[in-house]
C-alpha cells in the first residue's frame, strides 16, 4: 500500500512541476508577444488616444475661429458694398 501512495505522491509532484513550468512558459510567451506588439506599434508611429483627443479639440476650436472670421469677413464685405 505504501508503494501505491508513493507513486501517487510522485505523480502529484510531477503534475505540480509541469503546471509550474507551463505557467512559466505562458508568462514568457506573454512577455515576448507584448514586446513584439509594442515594437510593431512603435514602428507604425501610431498616435496615443490622449494626443488624438487634444488634437481633435484644437481642430474643433480652430474650425470655430475660422467660422467666426468668415462671418466677420462677410460682414465687412457687405458694409463695403453698401458704402
């Protein structure tokens, strides 16, 4: 009976070691994939979301300023024509 328990103990240890090794391999693969993805996105020169949002807001403000300037220009043109 002790022989059977020893076999199960050894088998349990072997399974625990295999699970630990598999977890280590998984973490290593995640690290490599993450590094490759970062390198890939850096090579593509992608813009970060925060930078995009700031630029979008600036463009919106400039669009509003352009619209305001056009209205002023139209008003000046109308006042010249009526003079």
